[in-house]
C-alpha cells in the first residue's frame, strides 16, 4: 500500500521509502475569500496513489502565454462522497465545479506543495461488473479557466466609484438614443430631463468613461437621492468639462433641513455680486457657504471634483479637491440637512453649462479615495501595478514582486483577463497561476537572474535523451510595434545569420499593437522584440528529470520560482559546445509513491542577458567594438591574434585593466582574452584558446565577437 498521511507523517527517505502525499479539499469554500480562511478536509485516504498524480503548468511548447494549469488524480468513491448530486453522500452540498484542491508531497525533507487548483470535473466510473468499486477521476484546472469566461468590465471611473460604496450614483454614460440617465446602483432613481435638450453621448468623455451628455442647450436634469442614515457628513463627486470663462458649473445638491435648502457648486461669473435667491431666502453669492471659485479650471478640459461637507459641533465645513489636490475650504455655523436631490444645470443662476457633467456620486461618509486617476483611466500606471489593482477589484488572489514594468496607456472596458494580458504584452513578462490565483513575473525580473537548477548530463541527471528544437518558431527579424490610438515604430535586424540580409534566413516580420503610455516607448519595444526573435540558439521543449533517480534535486526543484533559470553541464558531442543555459517556461509533473518525474519546456536564457554596469567577467558590462575580423590564418594553438576593427577599436589593457578578462568567440571557438594592446583599429589580442573545448584553426577574416553579448534592457 502507498504511504498516506493520517496524523503525524512518518519518516520518509524517498526513494528508499515510499513518497508520502497528502490531498485536501476546501469544502464549501468562498472563492472570493483568502485561501487562508478556507476549511480543508483531508481526503488522502481516498486517493488511488498507485495510479499517480499529474499536472501541467506554465507555457506549453509553441505557446506565447501561460495556459490554464491542468491536473488529474483518481479518488475512490464507494460511499458516494465525491458525487456532487448524491444527497446521501457526506459531502453533499459542499462540492462545486470549482472546489479548491491542494496536494502536497514529502520526500523526506518536509511537505512540499505541488498542486493548487480547482476541481472542474467529477466524472464517475465503475471498475468492476458488480459496481461496488466506484471511482472519480477528478480533473483540475487553474484559475485562468474560470476567468476566461468573464464579462466585459465597466469603465475605469465607474469601477472606482462603485468600489467606494456610494449612497447614490449616476455614471451618465448612456448611448445616443437614451432619454434618461440611469442609476449606476442596483436601486435608485434615474436622472430625468426636466427642461431643455440633453444630447446623450454628445460630448467626448475622458478616458475613464465611455460616454458623456452635452448639456449646452439648456439641458437640465434632476434625480432624487435616497435618505441617508447620517446628516453629519457627505462626500460629493463628479466630473465636469466646461468651456472657457465666463461660464459655470451650475450643479445644486438639494438639501432638506439646515439653514437653507441648497448646496451650490458654481464658478465665479464675472460681475455677479448681487443677491441670489434659494427657497425665497436672499444670499449674496460671494458669501454663500456653498460657493467655490473654480474659474481657472474652465479650459474646456475634463476635471475631477470631490467635495466633503461635514458638520461638527454646529459648524459645517466644506473642502474641495480638484483633480486630486485640495484647493479650498469654507466653514460656517449652521446645521447640515439631508441631501434629497441633485440638479444638473440648475437654473438658480439663470445660466447654462457650456459642457458636460458625468460620474455624479454621493457618499454618506467622508470618502478620502482620489479617483482623479480613474478619470484618466490610470494612464501612465505601471503594468504590474495595474494587474494588482484590477485583481483586488475583482477579488482575485494576485502576487508579484515586480518593482518596475512598462508604463500603460488608458484602461479601456474589456474582460478582466484581457486587461491583464494587455499589461503582460506591453511589459514582456509572464502572467501565470499561483496559489489558486494569479501572479506576474515582470520582464525586469528575468534579466540576469541567477541559476536556480544546475543539471549535469554527465551525471545522468536527465531522465532521457532530450528533444532539442532548432527551428524558426520564434524567429522574428523585423517588428512593427504600434501604440493604441498612437503612432508606430519598426525595427529590423539586417545583417548576420538571423538578419533579413543575404546571409540570414529571409524576412520574418511581425506586428503588434500595445497599450503604452507614449509613442516614445515604441522604438525600444520594437528593438527588444527583434532582439528576442534573433537569438540563434536551440529550444528544449522536452527536458526530462527523474527525481527518484536524483532525490538530491527535490528540494531545489520544489523551491524554484516560475521562469527559473537552469543549466546543463557536459552537453553531448552532437550538441553545441557551450553548456545550454535555459529558462524553464513550463513543465509537466507526474508522481506516485515510487516515482517522480518532470518534463520541462525550456527556451534560451541569453534572451534576458542585458547590460549591467561593472559586473565583473561575465560580459554583462562589455560593449562590443565595431565589426572586427582576424588578419591572418591562425593554427589551433596560436594565442596571439592580430584583429582589425572597421570603425571602433576594442579597449586596451593599459587604459582599462579592470575590464579584463573578456570572453570572446571566433568561428565558434570560445576564448578568454586576457590582454589587448594597441590603440589603432588594428590590435593584438592575447587569448586562452578552446574554452568550450572547440579546437580548430581560424581562417583569415573570421569575425570576432563578444561571447553572448548582452542586450539593452527594455
């Protein structure tokens, strides 16, 4: 019998003793809650461990993005507990098509998590004619499976307002055929047109909204506000766009109780100093408590307004934030009444707005969140920050340790997963599944990362001879990158064995549109893509390791982060002479009580080797000279070489002694250059030959290059 946990786990020394696994289900889990709050039921004794567990995670071969993780294991179901609709089963009512499942493994050094997914299938099977032995082979998947079915998210501003819990809210994003402005809440009255003409969707909205009405033709709207539980504090929020002065934003928030029935929001209108009337009571405009001077903001652009009105000890204060900046405040002795209604284009002043008002919200508390960034749809937000914010808004578990990523353009309405993919594409990192949620590894986190798993072919640490792909799957030597609603830039590698010229494979062109903040980002984006598409190295789509054969690798394997770096020492003679240096993009893993294997999908790590100032002898601080060639034929044991450069010479040891040694490659032979003399375009190199075990003569005119020259980071 396979070893399973029941109480204290036994001592394990895999593979001498059986591998110990544990499986648990989060019965009745609230998928919007933190997994730490889930209640786990141990189902270890029901798993048919002899048949094993399998999982596939990360990028598949030939895939540019991480696919939904998949897992499978078989459960005994003799008592019907894993039949979801069996009312006699002990788990009845607690199983769903997305019940979280958690599987761990202990090979002797402690419990290691290997599978964190959701059960999406519960197929029943009977293994004998008597139907006494019933099983369920559960199919598991990562969260990407469920998120792929999501709906289109609302505008950035609407999501921000709804996330703050308003008492009343009107987005005013109606289409051109609308006749009223619906409430943005599940309950609440609509804005009705009381006079004039409202041209719905007649004004160009800010990036954070999808439509805006034009109120210029004396269009006046009114909506009642539900009764609040407080009369001591309100926050009023809206977006407004007005023409140049003189003009105003005649918005009135109708009050009940208090000293007067209106709270007004106006601009200062030139020459208006006479008394104005509200409810029959005269007030001088410049002395009115509800007045803010906003004339400097009437530039025909959208602005964000947030006003907090609060009563403390018989005194009411009002504070205005304009585009996120506190600009003015007022206070007077009075009693604050309930807000009972909102009037847009109020006729109190007898004038009409030359513009539009949208995203009107009322909160019955002091709302301190700044939504001015949402008005602009978070343009300029870094990709990983947007992923975090969106995931928090959607209640999806998300993790990242990124410190920097690409600056994004405005967030448009789209599916949640599409918005995340948009960030991933702009930055060039990887969105993947982790802990029943999502995680992101930025492009910058791939740069020059240390080796996480060092394998040695000579020590038989590969389970079988690998499949090595030398193909054109990722070859791209010309890229055109466009910016959403912006310009474009094209980059091309013209020379060399991967270029579009006569010595290359021909033209491999591609194009992509990215949601970037500015056009200035486009040239770097295009050049980076050409760099990644012209790395001339093998892919390793099926690199196998056998952890039962090499149990000393288990702890390292289980601790690897997504996108880890692995190396292969002592490559076979038919492979390239340099040790393969790879990124693990995804893997398939299988284990039972006696066996544990993994098949890795890997790609060249050199894609992510970028310049790094003064980083020692690994060439990351080396900038190659111009085109350079050998001046004569050299034997396989010559160590003094005359090299001529066409435009820019190499550095010399006398001037830059700390920059040596330098790793170079000539005609496929790697060498260590320990000394360069001469200050003209012809210089003498002192080298150590055959660093990569290649022994050969060097024809005259052989190209001299930095070995694995780094790229300029994006």
